[in-house]
C-alpha cells in the first residue's frame, strides 16, 4: 500500500470474485504508443504475495503508433464492469520470489514489458 500511495495516486483497490483488483488510473505509457496514459488493472489471486500476479490489463486498449500488433495483447476480458485489453505475460519458474517480490517489482516488470513493446525497442 505504501508503494501504491507513493507511485499510483488515485489508485483503487477492490475485490471481484475473490480476486484483489488494483486499478491505476492514467498510468503513464512510454513513447511509441497511441496515447500518453491508460487505465491499468492488476489482479492479485488469492494467496498473493506467495502466488505471483499473472498478466495485466489496459482500458482503452494500447496500440503501437506504427500499427504493429503487440504480441499476446489481442484478447479482451470483462472486469469491474469494463472491457480490458489483456497483456498475457507470465513468470518463469522461480522468477517470482515469495517474500521478496511485491507490487513494486511487478510494476517494474510491467514498465520493462512496455518499453520492450514500444517501437524502436531492441
């Protein structure tokens, strides 16, 4: 909560179907996408933080400005009464370190994935 309060002003934490939903309005996107910011949704399964987060969602959908499709972002899912673009990204075995990793490290992963997906990324 300290991290969210400091880095995600205006965030909302709710539950839906036993899953903790963290909604970050106007999450800033790196250059190369069709908008400067977008609402971000992170869903935390029962058992978090021992169970790692899996995937995240944007509304409205995020697209590259050059029109190239971002892999594993084509699905849409309904959560919190809205339709979300799912970014299907998963940890490899042992990548999530229970007791060490947190929302702060997960948000760093999201940022890294966005930078990799942006046009001109290597």
